[in-house]
């Protein structure tokens, strides 16, 4: 077994995902294993721990601003991992990816402007847009045998009809696990150019890419209205509570305007822990990341094989990246309440309900798989048993296979 199989013993109430009140609110029970939030149970790479220990042992916390070191490390990382050349002088540090998007929306769009997202979409995107008093414009993805695709014609129509001024483009896509190809991105950019739409590209999952797929950064394309939330170490290295966000654009005008705004609010400095841990992660964490990617892919394989045998009616979308897996339970024919009962209460799996990601996904659920295989195996066995038990019980249900949650176009 690899290091990833022994997940940290962090105590029951340590993190948001375990907080009883949180679980009670979401699942109506506290007795579930938390697969809902997109963070990791794995111990971070040793160089990160060493760096944090160094700072603690030093015991002196004088001001130190070393963001430039982070930008250098990030641009080297993007060059090495993704073949993209980024200038270390064109980054702006922000407190996190979401706060970065919130700031960008407020600065570069106006109240009531339409902001397009591809649904099912990471639920915080619509929260961000709503809280900025902009209008969420959904562009539903469509699914075929290959998985989810962008409905380009539908997207363009929405842009025209809903007066869209900006789009939040998520690559790799949360929750579906799609890694958009350069052809996909070219088409998105062509449409954005035609209608002068600002693209806010969220690349936070850019390093979690599975074999056979390649990540393409939007920083690589010839369109000057692109602002990118460069992958932060949060997702890549499991530094969710100790990392910042990094905004990048090749457009000098947008860069200067955004930087001026962020500096004016004194939001551009991280603390020493996040700064030096981030540098250590990008400079010395590659081997750990490669090990984790192998572990995650083996987990996906295990889940796929297990469900094919024990729960064949469950549709498993093969993730091309991210550590989120997206499942369609429609084929099991449960009502919404039955599904929750089987998954949450009987199998004790705290999956994220699909309707978080778009109102029409009640039969879908997302699972964070960045935990030990032992946990995963235990949960899926419990799920299969719960489904078998349900079938043997007095309940009747109609088997159906189309929830209508995703359009089958493209
Ligand atoms: C696509 C995406 N963007 C942003 C975030 C959150 O980033 P941060 O914690 O840096 O705000 C997440 C977390 O799950 C995410 O999946």
C-alpha cells in the first residue's frame, strides 16, 4: 500500500467536512462519511511539512513579503507541467480563487450583466455571481457516450439573448471531471471574441489530469480578454486552508487595473506560511503529486469495476481530471427521497447532492475520491448492499434511464 492509503487521523470534528452541524444540515444525520467537499485526506508532501516546521521553529514572524518567489515557482511549474510560458511579472496574488473571481466580477462587469457558467457547475460560481448582483446565465452541457460536451450553439444563443458580458470557464470542469481539449477551447474563444465576452478561466484543478488527457491553459490563446485563476496549490497539493489564489493575464491594461485595485485593498500579500509552503510545493512536490495521480486513477478504476459488477445501473462518468467523480443514479429508479435514504442514511456516504450544481440534477451526485481506498471500498460495499436490500424490501420503483438532467445534444 502507498502512503495515500493511510489517511491522516485528524480527529472527528477537525475540518469543515466533519463538523456535525454541517453534516446535519446537509444530510439530516451526522453519521455519514464526508465525500462532499473538494479537499483531501492525504498527508501533504514532506517538503511542505518541512517548510512549515522551519517557520514554526524559527519562532519569529516579522513582516516578509515574498510573493515574487511564488510567482517564479508558479511560472516554472506551468512551463514544466503544462508547456506554457508565463511571465512572473504578470501575476496578482489574491486571498483565494473564489475571492479572486469575486473581485474580477465586481471590477470588470456591471450590476445586472449576464455571467455565463456551464452547468452542472461548481455551485460557488452561481453564488459568486448572485452575490455580486449579476445575473447567472446557464449554458447546460450535454452528454453523449463520451461524456459531457459543450453545447456551443446553445452557449452562443445564451450569450446573445441574455446579454452576457463575462463567463466563468472551469477547466478541468467541476463536477463532471471533463478536461476540455484545445479544440473545445478554441471554439469557446471564437464565440467569446464574436461577442466581446470576458473569460475568467478557473484552472484550479489543472494539475489533476489523468492519463490520456492533457490540460490546456487559456493563457495560451490569442484573445486579450482572458483572465486566469492559475492553479493554486490548494487542489494540487492538498493545501486547502493554507493557500492563496493567483490571477494572471497577458493583457497589460487588465493586469494594471486589477493589480491597482487589489493593492489598494492590501489584499496582495499572503502570510509566510502559505507563501513558503507554496514555493516548497511547486519546487519540491512533483514526485508526491505523480504518486497521488497514480493512486487516484487506481481508485477510479476500482470504482468503475466494482460498480459495473455490483451496481450496473449506476452511470459512472469517467473523470479525465479532478478528484471529483460524477454519478447518475437515474437508472436505479429511486425517487429523490429514496435515493437520499439509500446513499446518505443506509450507505452512510456523504456525497454532494447533484442539485447543488444546477437545479435539474436531482439524480446526480458528486463524490470526492481523495481519500484512502479502504474508505472507498467500505463505502461502495455498503452502497451496493443498501441497494440490494432496497430491492429485496417492500419498495417498488420504476427503472428509468433518462432523468432529463442533461441534454443529449451535440
Ligand atoms: C473550480 C473551483 N474553483 C475554486 C474553488 C475554491 O478555491 P479557493 O478555496 O481557493 O477559493 C474550488 C474548490 O472546490 C473549485 O472546485
